[in-house]
C-alpha cells in the first residue's frame, strides 16, 4: 500500500490516520475506476462501445417518454439522461448499472412536483444531497429493512399506474386527472371522444414492439461455425429488436411528418422542444409564479414527503438493480459507494436542469446482455444523448405522443408480476399481508403504498421479536427452551409463559430456563428476570439458567442477580430438580467464560 510520507513521532495519531485516509487504497475505494483503468484493453473497449451505443439507442426514446410521465417538457428527459453516464463511470462499482430517468421515479416526480420544472430540479438537488450524506455516513444498511414482497408489490402497482396513465395519450384523450381512481373513471367516461388516428397508431406501435420483443426473446443465439449469411441475419435481427424503441419513435415521427406535409393532423404531437444543451446554472432556490416570488421554504413545503420518498426510492431501485446484476455476473458491489454515485449524479444533474434519476432495470439488463465490461460503456451512451440534444431536438416536434405512450406501456408491462402471491402462499403466508397492503394502497397514493408496506413489514418483524418461540421440556420439572434472543418487547410475554408453564396441576414448580439459543439480552429483560426470580423465591421455588453463552453469562453476572444459579448443562439442572435443592453458584467465572 502506497502512503504519503509521514515523519510523525509515536503518538501523533491524527497524522497517521490522515496518512491512511490519503493512501492509494483509500483513493481507489473512493474512485473505483482506478481498479479497472490500469488494465483497460482494446478488447474491453470494443465491448463497451457496442454496449454503450446499444443502450444509447434505447435511452433517448425512453427519456422523451419518461419526461411525459413526469409531467415535464420532453427535453428534460434528455437533460436527466447523460450526467449519470459520466458520474457513474468514476464512482460506480457495478459494470452493468445505467443511471437515468425511470418509470417509477418519473411517476413520483409527477406526484410531488405537479409538472413544476423548478420544483423538479430543486428536488434533484435536495435528493442528491440526502443520498450523498447517506453514503458518506454509510447508511446503506437502512435499505435492508425494505422487504422483497414490499418492493415487488410497489413495482407491480407502479406498472399499472404508469401504464394506465398513458392510455389517455394512446387514445388521444384530453383533460384526464392524474389521481389514479379519477383517472380510471374519466378515461372510461371519455372513451366516445377517442381520436382514431392516435388510437390506431398507438396500438400498431404496441403490436410492433411486442413482436420485436418476442423475436428477441426467442431468436436462436449465434454460435461458432454459423454460416456467414446466417450470422449477418442474426446481427440485423439483433440490432432491430434491441433498438425497437428508437425504430418505433422514428417511424411514427416520419408518418406524422408525412401527414403534416399533406396538411393533415391526425395525431397529437410532442410539439416544440427547447433546442441545444442545457446551461450550467444553480438549481432554482426560488421561483416566480403569477408575479409572486415563491421562497425556498415554500418550495420545500410544496415538495412535502417527496423530500424523503424520492431519495429513498432512488437508492432502493438503484442498489437493488446493482445487487441483482452483481450476483448474476459474479462480482461484488459496495452499497455505500453506490449511494455516493447516485447522490453525486442527482446533485450535479440539478446544475444541468435534470430531475431525479436512479438505476434503470431495463437499460441495465440490456447493458449486461450486450457484454459491457466496465462502466466506461456509459460514456458513449452519454455522448449519444448530448448529440441528440445538440442536433436532433427540432425533429422531436413530430413525434406523436401515442408512440411515446406505446414505448412506456411496453417498458413497464414486465414490471407487473402477481405470480409472487402463489410463492408467498407456499413459503410464508404472512408475507402476503405487506404485499397486498402495499399493492392496494399504492392505487390510492403511490407514495403512501411503499410507506405503509414498510410499516406493516416492520410490525410483523417486531411481533416475531416480541413473541419468541418457547419450547417446553418436562422430564423432571419444567424446562423452557427459548429459541431466539430476548429483547425488551418480550418481557411480559416471557413472564406470562413462565408462570403459565410452571403451574402443573395447580402446583407451582421450579423452572429451568435453557438459554442455549439466546445470544441477545438487554437490560429490560434482565430486570424482568430479576422480578421473576424474586417472585419464585417468595414462593419457595427456584429459577435456574442453563446453557448460558459467555456473553449472556457476563450480562447476568453484571446485573448482580440475587442467588443467581446457572448449572453448566441442562442435565445438571434436571438433577437439581430431582434432588429438590438449589445449588449455589460455585463455578469459577473465568472458567465459564473461557
């Protein structure tokens, strides 16, 4: 390990700590690209270029579509798509992850900003600050408290919500509210006003996208020795199916342009889009609305719970994707470093008019499938987005909203998965409670679904902690084997169980508590055991402890329990019951602890 020169004397601890913090290893932990950059080769570059270009063909049309979901002008989808490509290359620990706009994040941005551009940019800045702080404080472990059923329920409900929110664009309907229940009602209520052109184009786009996806999933893979003509056909089909979103958007735009030239307007178009790259500027800490200046505090109040929900969901989505692909491709990630990467992406993105972003499952899967070797593949993706912003934005005017709606619907459809219910029923039925709660509440308010799901999961977790399994053994007395650790919520339950099990035929018996499986004990439990022991002594009974692990024995000894007795084995405790006597503590503490 290379360290900075240090002429410190013994005892200058601060200087030695500083030297360790500035070491080469610490630098590589902060900038993970230093691990792979020295070994970078032409072969790796070829794989990264192919992957970066392929993902770039997908991210541009999706960015335009997700901006629609967020209720923002379409160019803001592109503004949010390139910063993460460059930042993650420097700070990310997964070779596969791509950061950018996603369906769920765009939906949440829509909920909390209501299409206000200034609020969306400020939300990106504040989310980045929170995520960056969590990464620096190593709070990545907090994500472990969100269970898999809650995540699956939330993503399934979000898929339904996002997909249905695009039906209005697919059918050319107007004045549809955003709240899901009202949206469903108004959509069906206004079906007679469907625009035929938008509907036909939208369903044709969906059919085309589904056909190409089916071909991609079922097309035979290329193998060595395949004839050259077959190999060429394979490459053409692979490129076509992979870039299906871009092909659909371009084709629909050409159709709309042809009608426009003929003076016909059968489609609702995206319309005028701001041209060029976004300017580097501070996020808006105030804004003017109707000749009134809205202060920073008011803007934060308008965002409300989104200030916590969006950073949390951004971290959850990105880290979950990184872990999944790290496991699939046999490498490891650093969760706290991932928090730093996404935090810096949102923080810097806000200076380029981006709204909050996170890891994209679909684009990450595509990145992995195309053989990306390092995070450098994102550089080409970012350059393609910048090229689109610099030269292609005038062409976005002719993109029909129905085509973008088709792209979104086909992108979120695989997220809907209720087959997990069958598995949960077989594995652990109680996990269906947080799943169904999250799923149903999310249709009321998507942001509350995840919160209620987490709360229900924690209640179930706390209940299992507060009600440990107690196994009763009665060979020559009453022996209670406690099957898990004991913490303060268990005190009354443990007291009731001891009194209930120790009264056999209405005759109180002495009790042995077998702590073989107990490795956690807190002060409240110790005090509860003291009270139980005093009650037993007043009744002429004994309370003995068996199978104590060294750390648990140390805790009980520190509590100075009166007449504390702990036979070293369960057999010894049973012998005491047979003899009808109580053997005082004679064991040497040092011997037991060893």
